[in-house]
């Protein structure tokens, strides 16, 4: 985002005065702090408006506008909101009789095509399929919202909002060399039309981890491939919370790009980790919980699930300790502000916090009970992702009155819920 004149940065690079450089640097630091505060405030206000007005099932492109927002940070805000709501977002800031906006897409959706479809309401627009900008007259805002929503409803199917990384090649740790990382640089520059190559390494053991960056936002990790004796260093930006669900000794699969890291004159291979995930254990119910969830939803009963995966009842029915642990964790780590979570990772985080083995399938049942009991709001986003927020509760709540709780209990006893 831009808060001031970009020439300040140019002057910092060109000045030969140490005193002037120091003054400019301090000013730029202050501007950056101010930018962060404004960005966070606008994001909170935008989320509050969207949470009160937007129906995520109906609105597959979100539009949010205010006349008092700073136009220099709305691009960053749009990116954060797109990640938060898992769909394209358009953020508009008023400037008298005009609104200027910034768009960020989600998945493989072409946001520029959406602007083409609504061009009759716009003064000007431009960009590419992932990001764009626009200007429209203030008196066209309502019409613009209507046209965008109609386009999204007709052109964006629910499965288009589901995303995933696409790796180019599966490799072993022993295959990765400094020479290969150097050779990959010949493919630069990387961008929208020339994406950086992504690789997958499976079943690596975490040797050590540490948090780095401001507030421990990033995860430095060392991975070991014991059959080959290879060790790899990597960094996962923005993944500081991964330490809540994994740690040394655990085995993970990683998706990454290959880089050359230079430190104190020494060059070595480094993995820029885009995603890491628990490695398969060989147990289908544990490794592919979404298959169990899909089967349960299609059959509407637990018995087909027990037969398919050869499970006892205890594997699919939450117990009282798990209900208690989940609610305590949510009260500690979640708030009334909605957040997007992955059920598999959330189950591991709760399990590590309370020393229990909580399966994602049982967690999903617990969350359904909580939602029906008025303790939380949650919405299924697909791919084991949900949008979750706590609901303020003043009185005592009886989970046994939940339809899901009664249905699970009745199935266990062989009865029928009417």
C-alpha cells in the first residue's frame, strides 16, 4: 500500500548524507506503521460489513465500499479479504463523486472478465485475471453490485471457489541440489504467465523448527530424509502457527519452490515451503478423512462408514472429553470475528493442546452440535475448510437437545430419531 510519495524511498537510496538517510528512514518506518494500522482498521470494518450483509452461498464475488477508506491500502485489504472469505473481493474507497476500487481474485477465477461484464457501470478499469482496478461514479455503486452478483451467480460454480496447489513434479530429498536451484533461475522472471516451478517431497521427518520474523509469523524448518541421509532447510512464510499442529519427529509432505539461500558467503539449497501436511500413516480413515465425511453425508448414517473403514463405534462418536476440549480450545483461540480453519489441522491443534487423539470426522460432528446449540456459527467452504466464529452465550446450553447429538446417540443404540 502507498501512504505517501514514492520519492521518499528514492531519496533514501540517492542521498549521500547519513543524517538525511536516517531521517528519511525513520519517516518511512513511521509511515509503514501508520499504513499497517489503517490497513488493519479497514479490514476489520470491511469484515464487519460483509459478515452482517453478505450471504456467502449467494455472493460468489464480494463487494464492499466506504467513502472514508484510504485508497492507498485497499489492494492489500482486498487480498486479505479474498483469503479470509475464499472468493474474489472488490474493495472500493470513495473520493467525492467517484469510487476507486481494487480487485483480488481467488482460485482460477478471472476477475477481469467480471469487470468486462459490468463495464457499462464503470468509468474505467484494467488489470489481469488475478488483480484489477476500477473507477465508477458513486451513483452507479448499487447497479454495479447488482451486475457483479448476477455475473458471479451465472458464471462461478461453487467448485470453482475450491483451490489447491498444483505441483509440477514429485521428487525425493536426495534429488535436490544447489546446481539444480541455480539452473532453475534461468527460467526467471516468474509471474502470472510463467509460474515458479513447484515440487512435492513426501514423508520427510521434521528435525527441528523455530519461529522467525516479527511476532514469530514465519516457520524455519529442517527436514530429514533418513533413507537417503539428506537434510533440507526450508522456510514457510506466514505459517508460524504450524507449530501448533506439528513438531520435531512428525512426518510431513511438503510443497515448495527451490531457492538458493546465501548467508555469510555460503550458498545452500532452501525450500520456500508453500504448504506442508501430515504424511500418510497407512490408515485410510486417518489419511483421507474427507472420504469418510463424503460417505457420511451421502448415506446419512454411520454404519456404512463403519463397514467401509472397518471401524468400531468409538472411532466415529465423540466422547465428553472431546466435546469439552474442543469448546475450551475455541474459547481460547477463536473469537466472534469469523476465521477460516482447516478441520484436519484444527483437530491436530486441539489434540496436541489437550493430549487427545481427535479425528477430523469427530471434530466435524462436535462442531455441528455446537452450531445447532447456538455456541458457534460455521459454514462449509469445501476441501475440509470451514468458516468459524464463536457466538456469545449467557445461559446454560444443553448439547443433548441438538438434533445431531440425538441422531448420533440413537444410531449408537440402534434407534431412530423422529
